[in-house]
C-alpha cells in the first residue's frame, strides 16, 4: 500500500513539474508574441532554434556577402533571428530614415557591448540619455570656427606627407595606407588633444598603430561572437592576452596625453580655443559634469575616430583614382587650376569650397566603399515604421549601408562602377535623402563628419596635384570586409609618378 502511495506521489510530482514547465514555456512564448508577430511582417531566413543565424555571422570576412545574398533572396528589408531576439536587416532608404530618426532607436545594438570594454564608454557606445548629454557637451568641438582653426595643422602635416610620398615615387608599387595612417593619427592627436606625438616612442616605432589594428580586429570578431564578452571565454580560447595588451597600451597612450593637458606641461597648439575638444572635456571635468574616466574614454573615441576612417577613405580614394585614370585626370585639372605650382602649397577653407569635382570623387568613393559598411541599433521602445508595422522593443537592427550604396534600384545599372558623375546634381537630386549616408544620418550621426571631409579634401588636393597614381591591381578583384570600418581583403599597391 505504501509503495503504491509513493508511486502515486511520484507521478503527481512529475505531472506538477511538467505542468509548471508547460506554464513557464507558455508564459515565455506569450511574452514574446510581439516578436513573433513582427517576424510575420517581413520575409527572411528563420535560422536555427535558439541561435537563429548567429552561426552564419561568426566570421566578419563573410558578413557582407551574406547580407548581399539575403537581399537578393528576400529584398531590402528582412527579419531573422539573432539568438532569441529578432534581427531587422535594412538596406532600404525609407526604412533607414524611420530608424535613424526615431528617438527610440538611438542606442547601439547589443553587439557593441564589447566597445565598452575595449575603449570605455564614450560617444560610440553610450546609451541614451547619457549619450545625448555628452553629445551636446562635445558638439562645440566641431563647430565651424574650430574647424577653420585646424587648417594650419592640416597644411603643415600634408607638407610632411608629401616628403614621405616622395620616397615612394621610385618607380615601384607601394602600399600607401601605413603612411596615411601615421599622417592622420598625427593630425588627430593635434586637432583633438592639442599634442604632437611624433616623438612618442610608440608612434615612432609604429607599435601604437599595430595595437590599434589588433584591437580593431579583436573588436570586430568579438562583436559577432557575444560569448567573447566574457573574459574567461577569451582566456580559454587564447584571445585575451593580445587583446588586453593592445587596449591597455592605447588607453595608456591617451591617458598620457590627458595628463599633459591637466598638468599644463604643454601649451595648446590651437591658440587656446575654449571649444577645442580636450579643453571642452577638461572644462566639463572641472564643472563636475565629466569625471576623469569620461575624459579619457571620450578622448579615445575622438582620436581613433578622427584618424581611422579618414586614413582608409584617403587610401581608397587614391586607389580608385589609380584604377580609373580618366577621373584622376579630371580631378588633377581642377586642382591644377587652383594651384598651378607643384610642391607644397597652402589650402584654405575657401579653396576646399571650389573643389567641386574633387567633392564628387570623394563622395563617390564613400558610396562604393562606405567607411562604416554596417551600423547596428536596437529599439528601446516599440517603434511604428512608416509602412505601418510596429517594431517591438528589443529588436536588433543592422543597417546595411554598403549594399544600399550599391543598389541598382537606387543608383542605376552601373551602381557597382566608380563614376563621380553619380553625384552630379541632375543625377543625385532625385535620390532619397537617406540613400547615401557615409557618416550615417539622423539623431546619432557622426560628430566629426565635417572635420573628416575638410581634412581629406586638403590632403587629396596636394596629393593629386603632385603625383600621378597607377596600379596593376584590377578593380573587379577588390574584396571588402566589415572590420567595424571597411577593410580591403588585399590592399592594392600603387605606383607614384611626380607631376610638374
């Protein structure tokens, strides 16, 4: 009798456990009903249970081609699963505008979490409302008058750059990117931190640049594999030591620049402009609106952001001009008219406004080779899209700038070809305002986009005036990798020929 009672109790307990599990599963599914409803509104790959398409996004080398295949199969707006969360992948201008202008899509995606560890919480990864507060405080650092004050630095540094390029004009093909990276980093530290770093050992021996490149590789890998957010996982998989060394060296480099400012060991090279970035940051530190960590974190964002995209965009523009000599000659003729004499010359803000064709060239380069090919956001609240669909809170969003910039529906049958005429007024004025967003757009656009354009136009003017570029590398063989910023799988080597 006792045995029967025990068996009955066991059965009842089992039923109770099963009932509780079913109840919990039902509640879980019910709480996610908005996600499932959203999934029915757009086409897209289902992926595997629990992981969705996360397994296909592990390798950054395959990411752009993966998105390209999805666009071909499902269209320019599709929904899939990234783990337990819905993932909206967008390359449609109107949908992009809906997202980038929504106050509920300001926060970066969960994939950016690794940035907090790698460089600290700054403008790149801060969440609202703290991001809005920091952005308002730092906006004056890129005001028009401040940008004008940078022109002497732009001109002085490009004069040095010409000497470095002269060394490469020896009839052989060379990789110009490392030279441009050092050049833009030197400008970035002067224009944001007020410090010339040319005598710093880590700058002179290129170890700083090596750490920056390694950290970027790690962050790109870790962002696509969220388990790398845990230090113990990085240690077990052998990824922690080099990553930790690189981020520590970069933070130490920036901390040293901040210390110099705070201890007044050096004088500002920007005539004491109170809106100069580090002056602004230190002023907010004195007021108590920033702490020391805020100053260092925002400094890392400013320095790395100011040089990384600029160096690669400069290199990519010159590479494209080398591959398309007819457009290079048009750009040269415009610059020749402005600056008849070869060698170094001073470029003013007014000069940059007369570089009409050079502007077309630069914009076309950033269309074909978007500086940041994919940006990621998340919905902090439900968002009603312009097509009437409600995007639920928690949705992860990937805006595929790379493929939107190359869409034949937007840019015509030659969308994959380099042709600055794409930006002639009669060709561009009818385009959707969000069809071209190299610096993103909307509420969280790039704070330094004007800075980038002006510095690059000064540099390109001097390089195009003084050198003719050519390459044996074929345009059709270019392969692109989403490495946070765009990366070429193989960097073409260029031949430089001095002009007179």
